[in-house]
């Protein structure tokens, strides 16, 4: 049986998939179009609103301009694309390995604040298998990074598992913990509809500093204020905040450059710390290797086994 017949192949989208909206932090309108790409291409962004210079920005860990509020990519010419984490999580969760994302603004549209609109549209348009075996990064050594009481760890595992723990003073959030193996469609089923969240005090501070200009409680974010949820309609899950942090982690780990096989544990971790973890992983001799997936390994990658009926109908 060859690699096409047993499903251990690279994937791209069947046709152009378009998303339009405003950026969470900039408030600026943008349209992002996910286009099919050839085998081995990976994921790249292209700024179509820029006329000169290098408009191509790689979706890769070493192109991250680290920020605590979102994941921002920047090429050697200083061209940036920010808030890529939800789209990257959706691509990983749908098993997309190759795509060119054309975008006519500096920030990926936030849509409803989750990855569900991306997942539903990508899957509705369809996925195309490609005649090349899928590659993955296999973690061989445990690596941990810390920042105060926050930590992020990646350890050997036979699949991608994400464990996450958060602890907020706001009673409506409090202490939350969740663990999930990221195959058999679990991302789409369990995590993709969980929205970005913040505390009201943080919203006020960010907007006073020219950030979160596109944020709106109920439209694209969950806002907590002490023991209450300010957003109309309440929560989609009782533990929606920790689920969203896991969504973010998948999107940030997708910047490895290929699917990652390992056990990630985040404790109060954010975008910047997860990127620090990837940098430490690839800088540690013998900690990770690129392998061609056999059928068993491919069946444990995110996106494998995704069933349309399990995708939340919230977008």
C-alpha cells in the first residue's frame, strides 16, 4: 500500500477560501484568502496591499515578533502579519499542510473570536490530498521554558497532546485545567468554537493604549468583570477560557513548520512563551527530528478523522 492509499499524505485546500472582517487590535478591515499550494510549500502569508519589496511572510516560529497579546509574524524586510493564531490553529486542526494566504491588511480578521468560522469554511470548500508523504517533527527530549510563574513544556509523546492550566483572580474565570489529545477531530469538536477572552480592566487599558480597537463583547470576544460575564449570550463552554488558551497553543505550535508530535503543557503560558519554547526546542541538540510519517503516525496528527457533523455550528 503506498502513502496515498493509506492516507499519510500532505493536504492543501481544494479552492480559494475567503475571510473578511476587522482586526481585533488594529480595528482595520482586511480580507484573508487561503489558496491551494504545492507539496512542501508550507504555510505562507502574502501582503497584497504592499506594492514594493518582499511581501511574503513565512508562518514559522523564527519569523515571530514576540508579543504578549497575539502572534505577530515579520519577514526580514519588516513586513508584518499579526493575530495569525486562530487561522493557524484552524489549518492545523483541519490537517492543512500547504497554503498561501493572501491578505490585504496588517491583521487577520478576528471574525467571532474563535477558529470555528475558519474551520467550517475550510471544510465546506474541501481538502485536496497531495501526492507527497506528510512530514512531522517528532519531539525526542523534554524542553521547558519559564517566565515567572508561567511555564511551557514540550515532551516526547506518540501524538500531539495539549495540557493547559490557567488561574485568574476573576471569579468568573478562576482556576481551569484541561487536557486533550489532538487527533480524531478533537480540535474541531472540543476547542475551535472557544473565543478569545479578556478582563474588563484589561480592555480599558488596551484601548487607552490604542489596542483592541476592533474588540467587541459578544461579537468577537468574551469579557469578564469580576464574577460576571459581560458578553451577551454568556459562555459557549463553562471552561471556555482554558479551551481558548489551548486553541491558541495549537496555532502557535503550528508555526513549527510541520505537524508537531509531542506533549505540550502550558501553565499560565501565552503566545510569547510558547514561541520561546519552540525556539528552545529547535536550539536544543537532539531534541527534535523531522520524520516521514508512517500510516500509524499520520492517523494521530491533528485533522485526521475530522467529521463535518462534529464541527460546532456557531459561525
